[in-house]
């Protein structure tokens, strides 16, 4: 397998190192390294033949991460399943999949991969982290689920600081930093330092603590989102800020139960508070309260863990519109059993509007409504007739009709159920134009559907990938 430089005057080496490469999906063949800014690729195009062909030219674009591919073969080629005719050109990104022929069968397949910039790699090699600078001053071990206190910006294990905070609130007027004794006004999880912590433990496994110790630490952890601790009712501002704005900000941040006893409860002085993700208003962090304060069910492998105040203030009979401080309505955070849906959420079918339209037409052809279909499929889900292990959702096994979810997570749950509705629907209910479409090789994981309108419309993307590195 060989590569040849292009002969145009603009062809010159970018440096001694390859800036990109074509990686064959068939591991019997070698990678094609691209070392010039403008290079003609001459290689085998079929696994059954050793004959080499000049089939494309790759030109590096300005900036990092993209290039232009020119078809130099005698026939069409495929780029991310889009047909590129002879002498045609298309922009490619790192991860683009290329077939040097008009059809997928019988041809090799390549993945275009951009290499990291050399200067970035050298900078990464020079970074040195001393584990002693990544230790919790309470337990003297490398952080676990690290949190940062403000304004001093010292870092601790979540479980260690949570226990310290509980004891401080019981005995003192303020929560003091365990390291410098500054009054802590804010504490939150630090995802950046979490990555550093994980890298340190990978580099030196001897620093890892036993699993049983970490389990005890996790059981003490109470900081799920950013906490406002003992926030002052009056804040000092620059003299450039008018008193009216200062009073308005103080009112905006005030918790209703700090000002008065509501529902038999009044906040402790300097008690910890949560800030609602939607209205930005405050509510007390009552960890043992029967009404959930956080939504835990966001999709795509990430925990939602965002605080929402709608359910809490509804349980305290504080309603939206009657309070002088920001309060969400109950509709923003409520059980699944109390929710209804009148439209297909925009995130359904990977935000492919053509697939959403087809699903809507299928439902209409059956004489049903979106709510009717979703209710039926959630009943199947609740009866465990849908494999929950395939659900990209945190805590999937614990979801019931009484589970509280935020609006975004509910939309994603509806999208998941509508996916199962579509893949199990018999062809008789499909519109004629939809039933005639071929399946995309990459199913719901296809990237081309997001930037190629024609491809998104002509191929069916509601289904599992049949090609690539995705599980079947």
C-alpha cells in the first residue's frame, strides 16, 4: 500500500509527522499516513485484489480537524454513506467513514482520523502532578468525588466534607473550612479535579483505597449539586451599584422559609440551601425530606442530579405567582404518572425531524394519539417487558410511575418509548414513502443525518447500527 504526494504547487509537507491517516476497518491492511497538506491516495480499494488505484486527493483545511476529499477515481465513492460522484468533492471530519467505490460490498472501508497536534502532545507530556497536592486535608488521602469550598477554594472528599458540614451546622453558627477556617459560603462538586484525581490513581494504583472504605465514604456524601451555605441576606456591593439593585438581588436569593415558618418548618440560621436549576430561587437542603429535591434520571450516560424546587414548594403549599421570591410551578418536576404529552419531543429519534414526522403519521394512521401510545409503552416498561439494561438512563431499574422527573428527562423518556414503538411497528401502518426507504447502515448512531438533509430523509434511521463499532 503506497501514498503519493500531489503535484500541485500548493503541495508541501506540513511537518515530519503525519497530521492525519486513513485507518482501514479491515485490520489485515495498514494505515495510510497523510504527511502533506495536499496528498493523492494510491492504494488497494478491494480486499480481493492487490492492484493499487489513485482514488482520492485529500487537502488539509485551515485550522484543525477537517479536510477536503476530491474523488479522483473513475467511479463514485461513498463518504459517510453519501455518494460523491467522479471529480466531486466533500469536506470530511475526523471519524468520517470512506468507501473507495460506489457500493459498500466488495470494497475496503477507511476511517479518516486527524492526529493530535505535536505541540499539544509535548505540552501534555510536560505536565506533572504531585499526589500530595491532590489530597483531602481531612482524611489525608487522594480526593474521592472531590468538592471545592468557596471562597477559599480548598478541596476535599465529598463524604469527608459532608460529615464536617453536618457537625459544624449542629455546633456552630457558620461552616468553617477544615483547612484554613474561612467561613464557607458555597460548596460544589469539581468535575475538572475529578478527572485529575482519576489520572493520579491510574498512574499509581497504590494510592487507591479499599472498596469498602470508599463505600462508607459514599454513604456520607450529601453534596449532589452546588450548595449555598449560610448566605447572607445583605451582600456588599461596589458603590457603583445602586441600593435598589442590591435590595432586589437580596430578595431574589432569599428562601421563603428563611423569612417565615411555612408548613411547620423554618430554615436554621446559616443552613445549607439548593439553588433551583430553573428559577434560580433558593430552597432548604432537607436531605431526609420525603419529597425529592433532585432529578436523577438524565439520559446519555450523565446523571441529571439537578435541583428543582417545584415539588418541594408544592408540598409546602407555596405556589408559583404568590411568593415574592422565585418559585417554580409543580408542573416542572412531578411524577411520571401525573404527566401527559401532546406532541413528539424535539429530541426524539436523535432530533431527526423526518423520523419524527413519520412517527406522527404512523400514530395518526392508527387512529391514536401520542399520549395513548406513550401510556401503552410506559405500561410495558413498568411491567418490565422492555429490556431496561439497554436503556441509556441512570437508575433505570428503579424507575416507576411515581418517579419524579424534570421536563427534559421526561422528554427523553418519551423519546425512548417512541423508539421502541417504531421498531416494533408492522409495515402496514407506515406511509408509503416511509415504507419504501432503505435502512441506514448506522441506524440511530448515524452522524450524517445531522448535516445531510437528503440522507436524513431518504434512509431509515430508527434502528440499531448494522455496521461500525456499535453494539448490535
